[in-house]
């Protein structure tokens, strides 16, 4: 059903109009549907690890203790 709605939405856009990705969240993580219809799933644990990259060590530990 969701795939049919997505296909209808793509068909109704104006020629040359740039499409944006669609992001859907569920209990396992998020799914991104890219404009070229490629889909990609990111688990919550992978997203959490990626969000900690580049944080100072003290801040990263503080944020983990709040969760």
C-alpha cells in the first residue's frame, strides 16, 4: 500500500521538479526512500553510534548517561 502511494506521488510531480527523500521511522530504526527509489534502512543502534562521532569524550559520556 505504501509503495503504491509513493508511486502515485512520484507520478504527480512536475517535470524537472527535484524530489526529496522520504524518511519513515519504526521500532527497528528509519528507512530512507531516495528520489531514485533506492531504499536504505538504518537501525537505531547504528544511528546512535553515528551521532556520537565527533563529540568530545566528556560530552559523549554525559549524553549516554541521560538515556
